[in-house]
């Protein structure tokens, strides 16, 4: 899958990613193969979901699914970062990140669930009674586990 085609498809779905920065400042045209910022993409996708624009949300997740299936390593890493940013942007909302589950394909669902399991493990971790060294070791093990879980997907 060519990166330029991927970026073109994302810009077709979310043309607002190229038009302006979040504060309304006009941006110059992005290079043809520059992927959107993951936080901007997650924000746009969250806003579309909240506006009940299921068609655009479904199209975006279909693209993410294709990027995971046919993209190179950089593109799959971008999808991973985008999904993580989307979970971060929706987990504290009233509907929660699980509300987006109906849009997930097989590959995005596996990635979503792996990130969810890592998030749950982090939430359950209580480092209050640990020494600094113990906390660092536990944190390293969690990050190492996340990397191991996600490595075969990316």
C-alpha cells in the first residue's frame, strides 16, 4: 500500500485535518505523504462519533483496518498510535471508549483489546507501597509486556 494513497484517503475522509490547526490558524499544504497528527485524527474521529456521523466514522475505521492489513511498519505504527490516542480521547467521556466497538474490524479490534488490557493493568497497579526501584521495575515490565503484545501486530 503506497503511503501517498493512504494519506490521500485520510484527507478525503477528513479534509479538515489539512485546513487549519485546532486554534483556527490556517496551515500550509502538507506534503503528499505526511500522515496527520494522531491527536488531530483522534479528535476529528471523536467529534464525528459524537455528532452521530456513523458513515464517516465507519469509513475511517475501514481505512484503519486496511492500513493494518496492507500497510508497511510505519503505517501500522501510526494506526497503533491513532487508536491509542482515540482511546485516550474517549475513555473519560460519558459513553466511554467501548462505544466505538461496533466500528472495529478484526485487526483493529485485536489492537483495541490489547491496548485496553494494558490500560486495565496500569489502572490496577498500585505503586504507593513500592520503593522507587520496585516501581521502575514494575513499570518497565508493563511497558515490555505492551511492546510484546503489540509487536506481532505492527
